[in-house]
């Protein structure tokens, strides 16, 4: 019987969450984007969530929930994090000003859940994108964080981020199993 697993995709405003989910979802993404004006530019922002789905080879399903990136909508994080298998925090690798905010998002999710996570470093196709190792070591200062480069528009890059997360999930499951046996 097929199982469904919830994966959250979070990150600061304009980090690529909606694009990430749209790139890989097998269904049309359910989105709650609304127009916004930031620094004189018109763009869009997610106000509640995005939803996409992926069916795996064995029939299991990943439900991808994109969280709002603006802090005024952070009440949705706790609602969406209920029952999650793990989460991805996207951060724009060309915008160091958002790294502190990404760190705060990780801290918030760690308080809500002990679920494993990875950081997806978006805009990896650009020359001015920081390297994953530099972001992990200099920005987050934690060697236990996996930072995976990705272009959120490319399905293979999105797959690589999700596979890194699923590896973390399997590691966590093995650790729990070992602790229960020991």
C-alpha cells in the first residue's frame, strides 16, 4: 500500500520555494501567491502555502508544502510543519543579506520539530553564488548542515536536494533503530 510523506520547503522571501516545487511537481501546483511591491519592483509572494506532489517508483508519494517566506506569515510554519518527514530551507546564494533570516528559519523549525533538513542553495547557476561549503561554514557555522547547490528551475537539481534530504531521513531512522536496539 502506498504511503504519503510530507516535506516542507521553506526559506526567506524570494529564495525560490514556489519555483522549486513547480519544477518537480507532477500536478499543477496549488499556490497562494499574491502580488507585492518590494523596493519599487512588482513581484509575488506566497501568503499561505504552495502544494505539489511527486509519486516515487514504489508508489509512495511525497507531498511538498511550500511555506510563506515573509515573516508576517510565519504562523503558517507551525501549521504546515505538523507531521512532516523533513524539510528543505532554500537560501538565495547571491543574496548574503538573507542568510541570517535563513538561520532563523532553521532555528524556528528545529524548535517545532526534530525532523531532518537540508539547505538548498539557489541561484547556483550564477557566478556570484557563494559555494555551499562557504555558506555552511561561514554563514551557519555548523558542520552538521548539508548545503546543496541548486537551480530551482531544473528538475535534476531539485531531485538532488530532495535526495540529500531523504538520505538524512534514512540516517535519522537508522540512528533511532540503533538506539532502540541498544
